[in-house]
C-alpha cells in the first residue's frame, strides 16, 4: 500500500495517520483526502466542482451600493462611488493599466466631495472577487474606522472604486495627498474560498510607486485572518508607517503576542 500524499489516513499505521490528520487541520489544501484509483473520491470531486463554480461566479457578481449587504454601510459612512478608466468587467480583466487610473469624472467628484491631506483614506474596490467585498467589508470597515478614531487619526470620506487595480492607490495619492491609504479589495477567487479579501496599504502613495512601496495583509475571510485581527494589523502597520515615514518591503509587521501570526507582504 502506498503511503503518499494522497493516501487515506484511515488506512495508515496509527502514528502516521495521526501526523497526516494533524496536517489536514492546518491547511485548506486538498491533501490526504484519499483516492479512488488514480483520482479523487466522488465526494471530494463533487466538492471540488462546487468550489470551482463558486470561484467562477464570484468574479461575475456586480456590487451595487444599494444592495442589502452594503446599503446600510454606504449610508452610515456616506460612501462615494467612483470609477476607474476600465469601464466594464471585460476591460478591467484585459487592461489592468486602466484599472490603476481614475476616470476624469471621478477625479472631479473626489476633488469636490472629499477632504484632502487626511491621516487615513480608505478605499473599497470590487477587484477580482466582488463576493469577497460583500462578505467581509460590512464587518471590517466599521472596526477599521472605529480603531482609527480611537488612535486619533483623521479619516477621509470612504470611496468605493469600481473596476480598480492595486495601483489605484497612487492615483488617490495624487488627487487627495493622504498620509496612509488602505485599499480593501477582493482577491482572485480560489478553490479554497471565493470570499477572501486583501488589504493593501501605502504611505503617501503617488505616481511611480510600485508593489515594493506597499504592504499587504491577505486571506481575510472566515477560515483565514479574522476581521478583528485584520483591523488591528492594518492599524498597527499604519502606526509603523508614521514612525518610519514610509511603507513598503523595508517595513515589517509590528510584533504582536500570540502564536501563528503570519506576515504577508508584496
């Protein structure tokens, strides 16, 4: 009997089975699920197909701020919807460069409706998984704003940016000149979950900045980084930016107590 990565722990010696079952508890990856011949068992294959369908569907969802999941949030925080130069989902996928630039109309909207030179500017973008925004942002945004207020930060008007890429941080920096900018955006849907959110952070972003000038907390979802933990980590990063007067790969996430802390940057 083969004892490889696809082996069924129920058919292994007790000590080895315990080790492999322990591995399954710390990863959502499809490992150690057993097999039928050279393929997955029927139940595993059906779950895989269902997760693949959910990942495909997550990208096609269109967020509207008057949807039930977001309407109360939009009204509470007076969220302003703006757009990039990617005027459709197809363009958003095919032309990432346009998703990094604000439309001319949106630039004027922002200049006339938003305060500049704030300590914190929060953006919400549909990104590559609008479903992630619907699932996570209504929980995360209130905690993030409350935490920022507790720390004495001035906060700009929250912006919802349709069809945006991460580089939109630079465009917002050019228009509003905030000190810290946080973009909450849906991650590319995967087979583990289609509801994973990322928080990209930048200090005084401006044209020409790259991923090297940003920090990232990813995998914000029910089986990943928790909402309260994400809010605290975002604000801790901002505190570090203020101390160092910069963001990016040279800034490491401030040490926090507790096991299992993962640092994710790009």
